[in-house]
C-alpha cells in the first residue's frame, strides 16, 4: 500500500481526524509563549495518526459518540508524541520526521519537561471521557510504556536477549499504546466484552507488526525516507530482530558483537547494515511481521460487518507494506 492508500482508509473518519488536529492545535494555545512554541513545533511535525484513527474506527462498530471518542483519540496522539519527545532526549537524537528534535533545538531538560507536560495533558483528555475504566487503562498503559523503556535501556548492548524477550519489550514499548487506542474506542462505544477482547487482540498484534517493520526500516530505509538517521537502534545498543538474526547467523566475527565490545567503533554499524541488507534476514523479518499482521485480523470477521472492519484490516496490511 502507498501513502495515498492510508489516506483512502482514513476517508471513513477523515472529518473526525480533522477535529483531532483541531484539538491538537487548541492544546498549543497556552498563556506561556515559550511552551506554546514548543507544543506547536511538536504537533506540526505530522505523523501517520494511526493511533487516533484506530480509536475512532473501533468506536464505529457500536455507539459512535464523538463527545467521548474525540478527546480520547486526541489523548492517544498526545501520549504518543510525548513518548517520542522523551525517546529523543534519552537517545540524544538529532532528527525526527526530517526535522531537528526538541532536545537538539533547545536541550534535553526542556525535552523531558515538555514530555512530562504532554503526558499530563494526555491524562486530562482521557479524564474528559468521564469513564473510569478508560482512565485506569490510560494510567496502566503509561506504566507499561515506561517499564518497556526502562527494560530497553537496561538491556542496551546486551546480546543474550531471546526473541521472546524482544517481543515482550516491543509489546510494552509499542503495542501497549495501540491497545489503549483500540480498547478505549471499544469501551467508549459500549462494545460487548467479547468484541473488546477481539479488538484488543487486533491491537496487540498490530503493534508488534508495526514495531518489527520499524526495526527493519532502521536497516533498509534511507534517512530521507525515515526522517531520521538509519542504524539508530544499533547506535543505542538496542537489539532488534534483524540484529538478533545477524548474531545467530554469524556467531564468530560479527559487527554487532564488536560494537557491544567497543561502542566507539562506528564502522561496525555500517558493516552490520550492509550484511543485513545482503542476506535473507530482511525477508525473514517481514515474514514475522506479516504473521503478526495476519493474527491481528484473523478474528475481526466476528465483529459487525461495517466499513470500519475493512478499514482495520487495511491498516494491518498497510503496516507491513509501509516504507517509513
């Protein structure tokens, strides 16, 4: 699928996604001009808006109430953006979505405090739903994401991680926010519990597939396509699926292994990227991502036959075909 096709998928909810954008713009209107500038810079960076989109789509199966769905769809996008701001500060990243990061233009302290502020605003938006289950889910998800980031930081340059540990890590780091996005949309539309379970399964597997493809693109894409330097995970010592397979296939003289022993030897990053690109590792990783994408959609047929169901299937297909 192309970028145009994701826009086609969004046609079903496009007017309401516009309202999400309007809500994001409204959040930048604060009395403190410097904070307003920071928030504007974050939200002008764009993004695919997949998380608010799936919140709205999940809500369309049953009672579609924009009074509660709209603040929640905005909340998950603010939460997602805040995690990116924090990630960039932690990783000392210079580029995000083709633009200098908050920490690059301002500083790490500003980025961390801005991320904290955005988490708080995301929580306020979740509370605006007046649904205690959704508010609890928001808090639980924030704890899961933070734990996942701590897990990733703790295991930096640890080459003894298993594939199961990798999946658990990206489940906390990425899939949990997809689950919040979908689950909240289902809950707020008064979906029956079996339907919430089906949508939760969809979101979990969608999130895993999404992150695996992200990890693939860190090896195969270009800085222009990704909007950030490639090889960033290797630089930070984050062991992703392509790097794990490279370690399995070349157990002796391996650039990932050498990088863990000497983190300043940056030539190993270039060599690792070349070795992954010139092997069957990338197709194998895409097969794994495609398996999770298929799992995401396998029980959706049990939900009401509405256009939103096909849209969710199309998003699962898009996730494994995207180039950025």
